[in-house]
C-alpha cells in the first residue's frame, strides 16, 4: 500500500483528493479518551468477531467464534471521525488509508452487516432530493463516465455492469452475463418485430443482445456520453444500426410505444421521489399487450444507501423495497405483477468476480487514477458483495403487464 | 328454473330466503321513468356489448361488436334496486330470479368487468371491520360449513378449494390440483423431517400431500369444524396421524416453530386490519432458515370485494394488493421476498372446471338447499371466473425467507 504516493504521478486522475496528514500514523500513545472512543465503536457491532486496534497496539475484541479480521486506526482524527459518523467515515478512512484492515475485507464487512441488522425501517427517502435532469446527468457522469478503458479492465467481455445470472454457482462471469440477458428475454417472451424501449442501457450489451438474438428493434436511452458512444460503435460494427437506436437522453424524455419496456440496473438511480414519474413514463410507453421488466437493487425494509457509497460512488442512488416500487411505480397504473425473482446471491457472486478481476488490475487502475481511488473501489466492491451476501441488499427482477392483458405467459421460465 | 318452488321441499336448507313477490313479472307496460332508469344502468357499462331489456320487451343495446347476452329485468323493484346499488343488487336480483340473463353468463360478466375497469384506487380497507376470532368463526362457518357432501359434488377428488396449477391448459382438474401442491412443495424445498405449520388447511389435502410425499410433520390450523373433522378422518385412514396434527383453532393461536409456514387461500379471509397480526404470527413461528409461502387472491389496485359476494358468499373477505401484503405482513419483519408468481389465468380455468361440475350437480344442490342457492352459486362461480379472466382479480404465490438467511434456493422452480 502506498497511499498518497500517487500524487507525484502527473498522468493519473485524482478523483478523491486526500490531504497527506489524513493517514499519518499518530506517534503519541493512546489516551483514556481514545480507548473510550474505541470501546464505543466496538459496542455498536459487539457481536461481530472483529479486533479493533489503536495506533499503539491497544486492542478490543468483539464477538464470539473465530476472529475474521482486525480494523486498525492510524490516528485520533480517524477514530473520532468514525464515532461521529461511522456510516460515512468508515469509507472515508478506509479510502485514505487512515484505517487499515487485515483479514478478508468481505468477511469483515459481512460481520459488521450481521451485527448491525436490527435497525428499524424509516421513511428515509423523504429526505432525498429529487434527481432532476441536471442532477441525474451529474450523478451518472460521476460514475459511468470514469472511462470505458477503466471498466474494460474488470468487467466481462460484453461490458455488463449489472447482476449476472449463474445457472450453476461455478459458471463463468462471461457465461453468467449472457445467461442473465437470455433469461430476461425469455421472461419478456420477446419475438421478432417486437419494439423494445430500454431505459438505462449501459454500454448497450443488452440492447445488442435483444436485437441480435430475438430480432426485435430497440430504442435504448442513457445519459452517459461515454457509454452511448461505445454502444453506438458496437451497433455499427455488428451491423445492427437499422434495429437499434441509442438515444443520449433522460428516461423522462422517452416517447413512443413499445411491446416491451425494460430497465436493468437503472431504477436504483432514479430515486424514490421520481418513482411516480418513472411509472408515468412506463404507462405512456407500453402497448396494450406489452410486458415490462424492472431489474434493480432493492431492500427488504426502507433504508438509505450508505452515505459514503452515496458520496463517493453513487450520488443520488436509492435502493427501494418491492413495496415502494409497487406503491409508486406499478400500482397507480394498475399494472399486474406477473413474476418476481430475487437474485441477491447471484449479485454477491457477480461482485466476487468483479472484485477478483479488479484486484488483478489494481496496479493499472492506480496508474489511471491513484491509490486512494483503488482503495475506494475495493471497499465499494467488497461492501456490496457483503451487503448482497448478508441480505442487507436484494436484487429484484419484476415482470409485469397491463392489468387487462391476457397476453401473459401461461407458465413461467427459469434459468 | 323454478324459483321459489323449493320452499315446499321440507328437506332442503334455505340459506337465502327470498320473498315470492321479488321475482314476479310486472304486468304493466314500462313507463318513461323505467326507461330512464334502464338507460342510466346501460350508461355505466356503455362499452359492454350487452342488451338491457325491461319486462315488456323495451330494450337498449350497448357496446360494439357481436352482442354477448341479454339482461332482463322482471319488475320495477329490481330495476330501481340496481340503480340504487348495482354492486350489491345485481347479485341479489340474479339470485332471486328477478333478473334473467340469456347468453353465456361468464361472457356477460367479463364484458361488464372490462367496461367498469377505470375505477381509481382507494384505501377501501380502512372501512372494513377487523375479523376478530368470533367474526372469523362466523364468516368461515357461513361458507366452509355448507357440508362436505355439497363440496364433494363438484370439487376434485382431493377436495382442494383453491386455485389449481395447470401445467398445460388441457390438464384435468384432478391433475392440476396435484400439480399445484407439488409446485408449492418444490418452491418451499421441503425435505424429510421439516416441521410445517399450515394456516387455513381446508379439508386437509395439502397437509396430507406434504406429509405423504415429502416426509414432513405438519400442524394444520382451521376453524371450520366440518373441514377439520373430514381432514382428521383422512389422516387416520392414511395412517398419517403421527405426522399431522389438525388443530381446530384460529391462526392467531398458532404457537411453536416451523421450517416452513404455508397458507393457501386464507390471507384473503384474514382482512387487511389483521394483516399486522398475521405478520407477527409468521414472525414468531418461522425458524432462522425457514421458508414461507402465501397463496392468496389479490388485486392490482386496492378495491373492496364486491358487496354481494361479501354479503352472500364470503363475509369478511378482502383480496389485497401485493403492496398491501408486503407493507403490513412482510416488510415490518424484514422478510425477504424470494419469488412471486401470478396464476390468475389458472384460477379462471379452475373456476371453469368447478362451474361445469357444479352445473352438472345443480339438481342435487337444489335438493340440498334450493334454487335460489343454486343461482347464487352459479353467479359467484361465473363472476369469479370472469374476474380472474379479465384481470380484475389476481392469484399470487409469494415465497419468502428471513432477510439474513442464506439457506435460499440458488435458482427457482417452475411447474
């Protein structure tokens, strides 16, 4: 680890500038107050088998059973920052290197998630500002315009940046992403000539897949310029430009009618205040016998996204419960829910693949950005894997149709 | 048709006594006022291709396309009753014979459902009284204690009185009920030794099926004395008394822990005000890695059950939306929804089978009760078939587990 050293590399992009003193190791021994602060932190996750340690070696052990790892604070500032706002400052401190961990990071985070499990549901999203067109553009740019070269380092061949579907747990990531797209198409019963609208199309892999394998025509929307440019060039190379239109625009500007409305990995970026708008967009788009598929990160109870993830990784994001989606997106338009599948363990596995690939590419990522960025992304990927692995986050696929449509499948499909 | 004549049969049971004058044919020609009332009725379902006719032959035609049937009013009292409260009094008038129909009853009702589709969602259930233990007992007795001999006339061999699962549309009802039970067991991943709690067990078919084919032990609850007696005698005959306990008690009194909590066709009788109680019962029953399955009649938007059905057929019943079930039953306990399937077309088909069998047994049913009862049940079965067939009602199967449990299926099953 070489935090801060990257500031001498002129070619790298510093997205998360960290002052040099932030991760300096304190040279004074810990005081009674420091030990009180450490005990306070330890008590919040008292059932997690983790050692908490100060810069001078003073340590407290939590939980029962074999210890999964150690969390070490390098200085008092970091210690107090964590006491003050643990949800935000764990990430900040980890990213800067002011907190160090030993042991498997995912296991440490899983232990923390399990220990924190008992929080009560609240209407968190009421506090969230609406992601209007401008904010949405800013939020998406923050994450998805980090550069196609960056994502190419660790995503699959098709550049699919959403939960894969592993027919068996040992399937490859490449196969699992193809299986996910095929499963979604089969759920939607796509047939040649169908008109598909895709809200949030990433690098275009799913739109290309649908057009290529199911003979449908697709209008795919995205506000990330980098992703749209990539998707358009792929459509050209594959000779699919007559069947796919990649539109650089906000989902609110979707017009026209479709036989299938799909949105994979976008609803969690819409934000709860804009769910009614999203519902109206679907309602005005879907034909009488159309089918819709929403694939999104969700929760079992309403809770805000971790504030560090929201600050550093996904500004404006909110993973909703099924109830919130049904209440604000589907029920107002009397859509009929045909089929829901929860793929959270598939997302934990997808993230494990990404994390492994990311880790192999870390030296290159550090060259592109810096070490702080690498640590931030390691934490984001490990934290997400732990969240899906412990049930703190869910991945829902919801298939629906208009209430009065009888053009619905007689039996459902499985992967 | 011989309405009222059955009042001379002393052996029959008159559940719905109808005064003789209710269905008398008016001998005076219709007035301007009668024709105004008929036009008013016709306008509420103006798009339905139905003829509305008065006792003297005056008729109004609605809708476009081929006419599906005629509704004929025998007297002014019936006509005005319909204007006053169509939801209740269509049923009352049909049952008594004061309204006659020609053409297929299901098609007529489907046309009406389609024409009425545009009503807005409201929090109807706020007006509904809670089904406390006493009310629940009364409500259940009203319907389920009509006599096992009655239900044996037209249900399948296993006496399953809930939506079947037809692997193909032409499967027999007998096969489809077995397929439904097998599908539910496979969704629940039952294995030998599992402890199952069943809330609302009907005549015990599913409890017997689970114990027989999956080697589980079952505690099955029901407050219908007739059903419990029948179920117990079947368990004795099949030598399954060591593995099944049929408990004549309310779901609120369920105690003990289980690996699988199942409820097939009961939630719609619980009533929305008691959903939180039902959620607490599940929460205190389900083991750490347990699975739950709720199979229930629902809606796409909140709406009350038709008042005639509630008065004559299912007092206290309320078919909820998925959102209402998630909000009041599952979300408060952080249950994780794994899988939802909508089987409404399977219920339309189940009802078509029941209706056909019921119709064949109508003379016997008329002997047991009277002609009014036969007409009431014909309307209930036809109305239900039309409701599921047009998407006015849904049939949901919801599979769930505790949020932190990873003992969840990797892939889902299909029928």
